[in-house]
C-alpha cells in the first residue's frame, strides 16, 4: 500500500473527479487507470492567498510492479504506508466482583464505557444531568427565561459540556496507537459526517453531536450498559484503601470494582467531596477572559484573501505574551457561531461558544483568555475554584443576572458603555450592557488589551471598536488535577480519574482518547466477565 501526499487542488476545482485525475498525474498513471484509493487527510492551504488550495493525502494499493516503479523515484510524497488500526486486547487476570461504574456521560465516560462493554466488562454510567431530549428543553428554556436548572444545563447532562459547543475534534495528542482515528470513525459511525475522519480541522456541530451522542448511548444500552440519569455521585465508601461502593443521590449504595471519574470540570461539589474522602489532588493553571465577536466575513477575508461561499467559515488561532509576562491566546474559536450562557450555579454566570454544523450565523466568536496560576489565586487546594466562582459572581451581578457585554472600543478606553455599536451579537441567552473592566483584575485587563491590539496586526480589524466582548469565560479547563499513577489509578485503589475534569484532557477528542486509555488500564487489570 502506498501513501501519497501533497496532492493539491484549487478550492474551485475540488471534486472527486479532479482529485482522481490529480492522483493519477502524481503517480504517472494513465487517466483510464482503474484506481482505488482512500482519502486519509484533507487540509486547506491559504498561505498564498487569495490562491487557496485543498491538499490531500491518500492511501492506494497498486500492483507490485507499479509500486516498485514509484518507490524507485525516491519521491518523498510517495512512500509505503498503511493505516494504524486501534486494536486493544484485554490482558487482565483479576476477577471482577462488581460492575465498573463510570461517573459522567461526556466523551471520556462514553468512550471508556464503549471500550469496556465491547470487551465484556459490565458498565453502569451515572449522570447527574438529564438525557439529551430533556436537557435540550431545559437549556432552551434557560436561554429564554433565565431560569437555571442547576442539576442539568450546559455543563451537566448527557454528552457533557461539549454537547452545546462547536463540536471541534482536533487534538494535539500524538496518535501512535490509532486511538484518534478510532474516535473519529466511531463518531462517524454514530451519525457524524464521514469527512471528520480525514479533514484537518474536523468539527461536528452541536446539532449533529446531539444525535451522535444519543445513538452512542442507545448502542451501549443494547450491549448491556446501564445508564442512570439525574443521578449524582454524593459519596464514596473506601475499605482498606480501596473503593468498595458509591452513594447515589445521598441514599442508594452501589458496589463497584472500579470507579471511573469522568466528571467534567464543573463538578465542583464532587471535587470537594472526593478530597474529603482522601483522593489526592493538586491545583493546576488555567485561563480566564472574555469572548470576542466579529463579522465572519472579516475573518474569512483576512484568512483567505477572498470571500467565496464555497470556502468554509474560517477560523483562527492567536497567541501573544503581554508586557506583564501573561500569556494571551484565542481558545475554542467558533466560526459562524454563538456565544451561549453556560452557567450551572445560582447567582454565578459563565459563557462558552457554540456552533451548528453549518456554521452559518454570520458572526465569528472566540474566547480571548489570559493564563492564571497560583500567583493569581493562591496556593491552597481549590483556590482556583474560588477564583472562578468570584469572577462568575461578579459577571452575574455586573450584568444584572444576564451576560455582560460591551464594544471593544468602550472596553479599551474604560468608557461607560451606552450602546453596542454596529455589530449584531449572536448570543443564546439574555444580555446587558456593562463595563467589563470591572470584572477582571487590572493585570488581566492590561494583558487582554495588549493581546487584542497585537492580534489586530495578524487579522486586520480584530481590534475594531465595534467588535463585541462579553464575559466571563472562566472554565477553559479544570482548575485542579486528580493525581493518578502510570496505571491511570489514583491513590485510592480502584478509582480512575479521567478526562478534562480530572485534568488530563482539553476538549472532546483528547477526553475521548483519555477515556480509551483509562478503560485499557482497567482491562489490563481485570479479566472480562465469563459468559
């Protein structure tokens, strides 16, 4: 099998027939050659804008004579290659007494559960929020009425916080075992566009992701997994340093042989409970800031050099070091998306970004955030959570219970805002005009303003006075890390911290991959149930 790279097509010529002709030309084969190939990578190259290209990488099988001829050319774009397939086999020997309990139905919990159940391990998934259908209704009502359900919201419920996001699937995780590919193929199997298995910056979109998650859960149930919604982990019982059972909703006791904590970064009360029971944790750095909104056409023109509806809504990734040594960067950029009220606690307000699969709102938004660590919030465990909560309370009262928003021009000049300028905000949830300078500590405001001005040098118009800012984006990642060893196990035997909330992932894909790794560790310890 050959791997063929750097097959370029202008975006105007991007279709299957032209791709096949370009492959044949690269391989020096006749146009009528019966070629079978598989696209394994597709990326957009706008470095010579306004000339924009798609660049493909494919796998194909030719007869041995043709392969030998091509390899003799010593062309670095034509090499031997094959796909890495995820193929884990359990080797555990310890007998399971009780099921594996997975706390949380986000990507980490779901992929851990799927891997376990497919290999013969009994799984119970507990989720403090509601199943997707009910959760959608509750979230929509919150956006319209500002009536918060603290049990189920954007942070809690089937699919986790990522269910109401852009559904970005890119990751920096090095994939030598095929886990990334397996995650993409699994999402595609359950209803996502198959393009996510090969495009450079895959995304699903909140609308499609909801269907994918539902289909995944239904498959798990047919395989024997049990799901308990509106069910919160309220206590754990430990015997001789080992997990013995858990307590659900302060009453039901459930024995378990293993406990996967895929609890997400907003399960603050769970962190406190686990710490009281002796689970080892530590503070970790995170970042806070605002979301900025621009016209999507401004971003497209800057990134592509042209406006053409055949091109996807453009994204960006920006970084800067401020004069006070604070790192400033864009995070969770949502092309054609919405800013959403993502609050989960009474009298506290936080926001996030979300896009539908078409990314067609006409407004681009991204978090612009500043790194914070123990020098900002303190060295005592959970000081990061206290810092987050203080900012979220400020945001709530600054916006009078609604999302505080103002133009970048007013924020830059620390001017009392009167109106929102010329840009129409795309927001899910109600909002109020407010002075965001009152929200963050001064050193963070200084860093943010310097960062946004610097980003204007890279994307002209980024620091336009009419750009919109709203806050607060305080849950970019978990403020704590639950410590685990090389076997993915905590200091309490049988407890496996997992995913973003435990401090080992940063997004849907890395959380899903971590779920696979944790499930592998369990299967390397226990043997499957005998049928």
